[in-house]
């Protein structure tokens, strides 16, 4: 009997998982909340009579009882969490797999999610393996006085090294995606910030563990895309750079590969650094017996020192940036399809030597937001939405092209992911600019003011890609 996948997510990632399931000949079910009824991930499964039973309403994307009830009622055999929501929740992954009617969790083993989801534990394991990590704590910090002593020492060390504007980051150990992080410049500020982050961590993640690290400046944020199977096979699909982010550390522009000498004159051997972060990432993946798709996140300083930041045990928004510079048997791989195959127990069927890397790619996250007001979300109705069609571009969106769309205030106002690729980074940049020039988005909010998007911000920041 073929597997049937419940897609426990929304928007563009739900649509991409749907398409991957179709490619693999798998049946699927999508879920939606009342606010999302106009989303394409719902409409594609409600408008057709034959697909009507494929979309099921739930009270929340974060209600496990609701989601599992739908899975049982529709006789699903697997759950794909997408990104966000339950994608890195080891408790949910464990519950799914050990219940009376077990389901396959499309992701790593819950034990791996648990171990790598804690930044402190990840750092401790990496340190034991000789993998460089950011100076700071390598164990859970719950005591305010101990935490302050560590912060004080880190600030003094930076002053001794004559680092300009020394500071430390206070981070929720179980956080992710740029959430639960505050910067402290003066030791007098520390206790207030520490209490704030600890309270946030307890509320959001049920664990008040906090990391304290040196704040690194003048760095690039790199990622390594890894795919592993349950049979001990592993390979990487290159590196990407996601340094250009909002004030809330949310990514806006991503590019692959992670460095490119045509963009910047690096003070280090960029190719050697990229090779090192890949080698270190695979070393940790092998040690923890990683068995699905995952991303190893790195910080690389202006003098070429790499530091492991964290591991994301899920598919990432920007997975296709890596796929567009990768060639497997002459074609771009579909990493979501690979994730599903690995999650259902397939062998990879290829090794690293079968993967070629060519060209460059860029992803632009098109969002309804006011970039001049701290990237504040814009809420209103989109009346017209169209994107250009090119053989060097791909667009992923849940926004309909043929009817008005009300942006739900309950979720982030992400509109689309646009990916372009070319033979060189210069060509990819030119195509990215052309693509954004050709996008049409019209709409108004309740006050009648025209829609605001981040397209001008994306255009203005293309030149900063892969630079320090």
C-alpha cells in the first residue's frame, strides 16, 4: 500500500509538498484554518470535486490533537511538517511515531531533533568533535549570577582583543529562526535582558535554558544543505549565503554558492572556507547519524574564521536556492521530494560524486511589509498579483493570480519566493533585478492606502550579496 501524507502546514510550502507527493505518486491531505480558506494550498484542493476531500479544516496549525484526528480519519500514514509549526518539535515527532496508530514523521528521528534542537547541546557536541563554535557557554545557564559572570568575562576578553563595540548575545537555547535573541553592550544592562529572554524561552519553548555568546560583527551567515538517509548515506548540495536579513534577523535575500570572488575581494581563501564548513557539517551529521534533510548554519567572519551557529532539522524556506546550483543526473534535484523519500525509508540512490555544482542562484522573499518602519507587516487586500515567466526563474506562492486575496493578519504576510539562476552571479543578479521589475502587486488596506512590499528593499540590496 502506498503512503498517504498529511501536510501539516500552509501556504507555499504546503503547495510544494503537494507537488512533490504527486511526483512520487503519493496521495496527500492538506489542512487549513478559517483564515486561510482563500489560500491556494486550500483552493487547489477545494475547487475540484475530485479533490474536495483532500482539504480539511482545523482550528489551528499548532493543535496536535486536531491534526492527528484528521490524519486518522483520512487514513494517512505519514505527516510532513514543512517548516515552522511542528517541524522541529521533537515531542510532536515522538508522539506521531509511538502512538497506538503510528505515523511516519517526514524528518529526522525525534531523538536527533531533540539533541540538535538544543543549541547548547549542539555546541557541546561540536566542541568535542573539534568543530569551531562561537566563544561563549557550552552548557545550560539558568542562574542569573552565573550568567552575568560569563557575560562580564566575554566583554572583558573582547576589550583585551581591542574589538570595537564589544557586546554579547543572550539567546533562548531552544529558539530558532532569529527569535529569542537580544544584544547587550554594557554589563549593567545584562540582568534585565537575561530575565526577559529567560521568560520568553519558558513561555515559547517550555525551557528557560539560555546561551550567552560573544557577538560577532562583520560576518556572513552561511548554510550547508545536507541530505542523509536512514541507511547511513549522506551528501551535501552546496552552500548558500543568507546574510541580508530584516532587523528581526529574518532572511530576505539568499544566494548560492556561499561566496563568490566576483562580488567581493575576500581577505581569505573563500573556496577553502566553504570546503571546511561542508567538511565540518558532514562530520557532525555522521556523528549524530542524521537521517533526513537538514541545514547546518554557520557564521564566517571577515578574516575567514567559521563558527557553527546551529542545525535546522527540517526543510528550509530557501532549499531551492541550493537545488538550482546542483545537478543530479543532469537535472536540478527537488529537495522536498528527496526529504519525503528519505523520510519514508528509501535509499538515496546516489553519492556525492554524482552531484555537480554549476552557476549561481538567488532567492528573493517577497513580503508585504514596510521596510522603513522596522519591517512592520502590511495587512490588506491584494487586487492584482502577477509574476513573470522565464526559463531561468521559479516562483512559489499561495497567493492567487485570478482573484483578490485578503492577507490574513494571523500569519506573516509572506507573498512569494522568487528564485533566479544563471551561469554566473552577475547574470543571476541581472535576472533578479529584471524579475522584480516585472512583478506586479496592487492592493489597498482598510484605510485605502496602497500596498507596501519589500521589493524596493530587495532591489537595493542585490549589490550587497556575498559581501562583507
